[in-house]
């Protein structure tokens, strides 16, 4: 699975950066709606449905994207994340990616929708998403794009990405579900009040209020792992929120020139985690801890543990970084 962008641009895949910057660089609402070209569809055998995701026959979790229904899908992303699979007839990998995405999306029980878009029939979409190659997968959440990957991907990797995407969606108040079954599934249980308060604060852009709600939840229940992870995420979001692209490049340059500059290394680790370069970010701090001693080492260690919470304790990359941390500490 290959990243869509160069390290210099580093947009936000499903991780804290997506929570941070849902404003995005692309205004999807500017794509004008015109009648879809005749014959638009996905590769044969994919079973996609033309038109809107919901209608007389019930909601569809796989939709063929056209200029006629694109805006409705963008609006739907305020309810559930929409995964756009951008494919082309000349790409042999396109069919394989669509089959994988359709299978995985269906397994999430209506919490995701897949939109298959032939970029030859809808070139404006490729331009809007700044697609460099096909096939490419991009999610849209609350009307804003979240880059996922380009090329083929293993099902396990796709599931890991979608799990993170749904965490981002929940933290931004997007917790809906399209019931493609019988309609008899129970409604999800409401969030605990402090968690709901945190999500509401995140949606309003008030990360300090969200952090305070999570801190209060941890005071009341220190074993609340979701609150711990949520606190680590919003603290990361708050650190990165004021940074411009120029600020980010300045921090990266400083970190490259001064490998023992604590603040620069912490800053680049934040940027890497937020940009989906998880191993780079974690390994950077492990290396710093291995080179340094005293208060700076402890500060880096504490931040590394917080970033473990951001990524998730069950993530294989966190397990590897924990082992590496143990080696440099002991």
C-alpha cells in the first residue's frame, strides 16, 4: 500500500491530523453538477448501483459516482464516511482494489459507504482530489477529503485504515449508520456524557474544552481507555492547530539540522503521526531517547507514550516501538 503524497506535503490520513484539519485544501462543493455521461459505471462484475445511496429500495453501500450524484455523496459524509475509489478502465489494479473495498465496506454494517468513480468519465473528481495515479482511495468526512492510499492494498491494511477513519469520524460527531439489512439492528448505545461533551467540543473546534472533558472522565474512571486515547488525540490536535505549512517545514529543517533539539524532534514526531507516517514519528522519539539523558529524555518518553495512545495500543507499529523503547531504556 503506497502513500499518495510526498513527505514534503504530508496531508492527513486517518489519524489525529484528520481530526485537526477537516477544513482540507479542496472545496468539494465547487464541482458543478451536470448530467452524468452515458454508460458511466464500474468494471463489470462489481455490482455497483447508479444513483443516490438511499432510495426506494433502501440504502446502498456501493454507489457508482457520477456528476449527478456526487454532491449528494458529499452531503452524506456528514452522516457516515464516504470512501471514494477512483479507478480507470486501463488500470488492471482497479478491479482488484474495488473488490477489496466493496467487501470490506460491506463488513462494517452501514457505517461506511463506497463510491466507485471512473476518472475517465468524471475527470473533475480526479482533479479535485489531486489524484496522481489510479487506483486511488480517498475518504470524505463532513465534506472534506482524507487521503487513504493509492495502488493495491491488502484487506488487513484496508481494515486498519477504516478503523482509524471511523475513530476520526466519531471524534468529529459523524456516528451515523446506513442500515442495508432488515432494519432490525439496535441503535448504538449513547456515549457517556463526558465523552459526548468532548466530541461536541471537537466539532466546535474547542480542543481545550474537549481535553478538559476527557480529563474529567479519567478522574472519574482512571481505567477509561477511550478517554485516555481521546485526550492524547485532542492534545495533539491542539499542538498542531496553529502550525502553517511554512511552520511545519521550518520545524522539519531544524530537526534535521539539530537531532538533539528536543522541541524540534517532538514537533516533527507530532507532524509524522498526524500525517500517517507512524513508524517515522515513533522511531524518531525512540532514537532521541536513546541518545539523551536527564529531563529531556523523560519529556520525550512521556510524549512517546501519549503518541502510543493516539495510534492505538493494539497497533503493530506501537508494539514494535514499545520493544525498541525498552531496549534503549534498559
